[in-house]
């Protein structure tokens, strides 16, 4: 965001937020077995991001001095899953920690052959959004009991909490030029890999230093809506964006620091007015691959490659998510799976592998299909079993993350991870 706005508008930014240190305080409490409610002796308790720690006595009691009123405690004990507890000035002492045996659950999630894991444990948190960033997770969550209490957590990829900060009024309805209606956005990763936090009135860039979270470079929504949110990809000095409606999708590029705009590709969907019953615009994903722009044309079942000048250099045939389609005249055609196809493409930023997301109409379950862009062939399928309602799928280093809910209408979500090998 900093780079994009600076290039296009010549704006300068000033960091206005920082952390402050306060006098230390104490945290005390008891640790019990979750089943028998018996006190646990010699449970290890450590302060996240430091060497400070203690153990419980024979009554399961502990007391620990904290360097600041905001801290995360890590509880570990042989035979039990690791527990994390966030302490702040609103927590009433002493606290009570229930340890859960590893063979039963991980957090509130049943383990399926040790393949799945819930990232943020506990039944009192609703995950609103997340992003993977430099082998870290940024997770925005709120209390299920109080929607005004929000926090952003910085964790490792296993969910170990390094730090967090309290927030309020996060989330903004954003209208993207290639979508029919606004959607609620909390975290937004721009084309330069920077992550923005969307507040009620401003957009903040997130900055990490020594595993702490800072908010810097506040920007107006007018600027971001014009110069940041629409940009889907970039090649050298060209920034690519799209516009679409029920029948057409057009991909353009703008040359940075100039007013030059050129259309790269137009994709037409002849059945758009009939097909998209929920007023979904024509979707044409684009990604960077080996210093080329790849456009996924679902309607012609082909991949099209463009060079840094925006010129088409080759086309690769492939078969996307398709089914037999009946138009209003009763004619049968081989066409898109319009009801269950999410039209998403995800890229593993570590391995460079590309996946298309498939949701079958028969089971409603999701499958990631690894696509060889050079040949257009599906080389591997990775099913995500037992999870019919998931959002925001991301892949990093052969590991998949997604937000999950039990029912389609349910607002409560958890963040899951699954190893793909």
C-alpha cells in the first residue's frame, strides 16, 4: 500500500501509533484437568515471547509477574494439549485454566487422523479474518459474547501467540469494480504483499517489529478505493485491474506514474444473464507466474499468458469445473458448474504451486486440484473432508488454511489448518 499510493499520488505518510510500556502486574490462577477437575501439579507456564515462567504447586496454583497488562500465557503439561490465555486489565484474578488431554481434542475441534488443527483455541472467539505473512499468521477475532471486543493476534503457523492488541470498529463494506455488491473486508493483502487493516474511517498498514503489531500510514478510503483495492496483479511498471458485469469481464493495466490505461483481455459469458441467479459478475482470476500474467478463462477452458507489455504470448487448453447446462430453450451445453464452483485460484507462495478450488454438487465438500500451468493438466487432488462450509482458502508451504463454520448461515467461524502431504 505504501509503495502503490506513493507511486500514484506522491503522498507521504507518518507513523502515528506505537506501543508504550507500563509498570508490571501479577497474574494468578489455578490449573485443572478438564474431565476430573483435579488440580495439576508442575504445569509449565510461560510468558509468550520471553523467558519468564513458573509452575503450578500441589493445589494447581500459580502466580506470575507480568511486564505489561497485556500478555499471553502458555500452559503446557505432558499428556495434555497446549493452552494459551490472553491476559489484560479486564481479566479478574484468579483465573481458571482447564487442560485437555491430547487424545481427545485440539481446542474445540475433533482431530481427524491428526490432519486438522484449530489455530485459535477456545469457544469464545469468532475469527473474522486472517492473512498469512512471512511465516506468520495475522488473525482478527472477536468475542462471541461481545461483538464490540475485537483483537488482532500475531501467531506462528502453528497458532503460538506472539502478541496481540485490542481493537474496535474494524471492518468495512468495500465495493470492488469487478463485483456486483460490497463485501465486508477486515484484512487486505495488496499486490505488494503488504497487509492493510480496515477500520471504520481509515485504512491502516500493519507493521511488525520484534513480533509486535503496529498500525502505520493511515489512509483515506477514497484513495484506497481508487488506487489500491482494484489492483489484482502487477508486472514491472504495470498494475492490472478488472471491471465486470453479468456478461463481460475486462482486464486492464495502468502504467505507474502515468495516465496510460490499456485493455488486455475481454472475456464474454453468453449465458450470464440467465446463469447468475444471485447476480454474480463474470469472474476471470489472474495471477503472476514466472514473470508472466496468467489469465484463467473458464468460458473457453484455457489459460492465457501475457508478457510484461500486456501482450498475449501463448494459450494452454485445460478443463475447469464443468457440467451439462440447460439454457431456457432446453438446449444442452457443456458449461460451468454455476452453483457450486467458487471460481477461486490459490497460489502457494513458497512452492509456487497453483490450485483451483472444486466443490462438488453431490457431496458439497471442497477439493483442491493442483494445476500444471505449462500443460493445463490436473496433477494432484487434495480433498478437504467433513467441511462443507469454508471461506478464504489459502495455501502456504504445502499446508492449507481456511475459515470454517458448521452451517451456511452461521456467523461463528474458526480457523483451521490441514497438511496436504
